[in-house]
């Protein structure tokens, strides 16, 4: 009985602390507008917060976005694993809100599960240069973060400026790990 009570108290404390940490940060800001057709094409992953679904990726991680006739976007994520084999994940994205909204949702579950809200993840464009060459993508809780570029290498000055803006948005830059591109 004592163990159950202790676990219950620890769970309540964790939930309270978690809510407090998220409440301390201001709401995540996105860019003002996104030109989705201009965003289409290949983006190279420059850095990311580590996550479970990319654990096997060792290098050359990239995402390819292609507009579909129905207004959705086909997403093809690809990387090379440590054993040299390529792995891919095919998904779909949809814009949330008006045609210029920088908020999208992405799913990699089968299309027949699209009606389930939990298969969709937030994909918010939070920083994007005017030339659509360097972007940062996250979601409202800041648990995930990706820095993507149109080229496998980024100018150090542009990258450092982006990192400074991400820090201003409350991102922990110590969690950001580089993604090797060859």
C-alpha cells in the first residue's frame, strides 16, 4: 500500500512539475506565413533533438516534400543507417488553417488511420529565411526540433544566427545534435 501511495504521489508531482515547466515558457511562435508550394522539394537535416523514431539514422537524413493534387503534401523521409542501408518513411502532411498557415500536421501511419487524431503530429515552421534555404521546425511543447537546409552544408554565420533565435524561443541548444551529411 505504501508503494502505491508513493507512486501516486510521485506521479502527481511529475505531472505538476511538467505542467509548471511548460507554463513557464511563452507560447511557441511560428513564422507569419508559409508559401507551401515554395517549401516543396528536398531539405537536408542539419541538426535535431534526438528522438526515438530516428534512432537508426546515422547520416544523410533528408526529407522530400511533394504537393499532391488534393492539396495535401507527400512526405518522404530518408536516411542511411549505421550498416549502410537506406531506410525510408512515407507520410503525408496537411496544412492547419488558412493557405498561408505555417502550422502543418504530419502522419506516417497508414492512410486508413487518418481519421484518428493521434496519428497526426504537429509540424510548425518556427523560423525560415526569406530565400527558403534554412528552416527550423518544431511543435508547441518544444519536445522536437529539426534544423533543415536546402543544401547539405550551412554557412556558419547563418546557422549561429538561427541558433540564437531558437534560444530566444526557449529551446535548449545543448540538446541539439548535428546530423552528418556526406
